[in-house]
C-alpha cells in the first residue's frame, strides 16, 4: 500500500455548461459567443490529465475510474424531491436548477459519476488500498446545498463521499479542508451541526457567495466549533496562504484528530484565474499539499483524499494540479510552471510582517 490513486473518467468531461458568456446567461443584449459557456468547462481538467500523460506522471499513479454514486448514496445528502427533478430534466434533454448550474441530457448521471469518483477515492484510502488519492471530479460539488445547486455544483461530492464512508463503517471523524478560492458554503451547511465533521474553508473574502464565509460562523448545536472560515483579502498570495495554514489550519486539524483529511482542491486562487484575485502559484498549492500530508501523518496515518473543485485558467490549472500530485505521490517528475515568474512579480513578497499578514486575514482572531 504505497501508491497514490488518481480517479478520473472521460465522461465527466462531457458535462455541458449551457448558454452563457462567462457567468452571464445569453439573452437580451448579451450576444452568444462561439465556444462560449461558463468558466467551469472541461478543458482545465482534461489538460491536467494530458499534462500528466505527457510528463509520465500518470504512469506512476494508480489511475482508475469508479461506478457512479447510487441513489442511496445521494439520498444521504440530497432530498428525493431534488434528485427527482434533476433526473427528470436530465432525461428530458437538460435544463438548469438553482444558480448557474446548467446541464445537458445525461447531466444527472455525469454528476453521480463525479460523486462516485470522490467516494471511491475516500473509501480506497480508508480501506488502506491506497496511501492517498485524488479524484478529478466534475462537475464540482462544494457549493451545492442539499436542495439548492449553485456555483457550478450540482451534487455535493465530498458530503456524499463522507456519507458513503460512514455507511460502510470505515470512519467516524472527518475533516474537510477547502482551499478553493470561493467559500465552501454547501459543505458548511450540510455539516454545520455535525460534531464529527470539521469543515475548514480558506477563501477570498466575499468573492462567492457574497453573504457566507465570515469568520464568525463556527457551527451550531452539537457542531459548535467544528466550522472554521478563514477569509483572505485579495492579493495576499503565497505567503498569506502558508501563514493561514500554519496559524489556523494546522492547530485545528491537530486538535480535532480526524481519521482522514479530505481536501476540496480548487485551483482558482491561481494568480491568473479569471474568478479571483489571490495571486497563488503552483508553488503555493505544492506547499499546501505538503503541509496537509505532513499534518495527516501526525493525526490520521497519512490518510488524505482530494476532490477537484474550481480553477478556470486552462493554462495554469494543469501545472498547479501536477505540483499537488507530485507531492502526493513523491514523484521526482516536474512540470515547470510557465506562470511562476509573472505571479511572483505580482505578489507582496515573502517578507510580509506579522502585522501585515494579520491585516490580510479578515475577521480572524489576532
């Protein structure tokens, strides 16, 4: 049991993004765009897999697909009324539910497959079949509430995976570390009163959603204290992310002692992402992955599973993902980041003072 798993399936790249130009629906004065659609498109994920094939990294991983999540799996998170409507529209040729979550015919099955990839990755790690694992899940999941899909997310992949792992008796305590640049509002909502799931979200403050993700949201009821939001001011870059990991993420994980750490691995904090202003580079994601793996060695025998979330730069996402998978697998292969110098030139630099770092963390205790 030494390998890193990589769960992926070509069919997830066939999920359609509807008639949009960027994040605005076509209509009125918004002219259709040739090749247009939502920023969440298959190319960032496909190009990551292509880069892995070209460098040879794919050959060092346990690459595999997995069956879709079952209806029983989905019902642990999403009500039957939502699933039924999603399936009805999917069978009828597609449609849109919630906010910015269009899909074509077969969209229900593709979303269930995305959840199945994440679930299989988590189960394989918990069963000791893999040292760690990465799910190239699409559509993403961390914004999806039980009955309201939003932010490109149609099913909450990680919550479904946790439910399936619990039902199989594989673990009781889980930690979800979300470093997608947008607040993981769906995952937070699902586990807000659950004392056995620690949810941590590192995100650009008031990016999306505008009304969630503040530092004062700490969980409720039995789950009070098991939700940690770390809102970051735009432009903080590499140094700020690592400061937040050391100052808040690491102590929270060490105290909670989960049986597995599941990472909502979005790459939209990239310095060239169209939906953020956080100035992270591939070295940032590499360092956060390394830090997470080291923490996992201390608290849960190294068990880490990652589920792909956002990231909308077709150029940069593949290099960020490659860096994370290099760390997970211990590979000596490298894919030099073509944007590294440009992003480093935009960052405040590695010499931020302690006071400056704290100012860039919005609402966290000083």
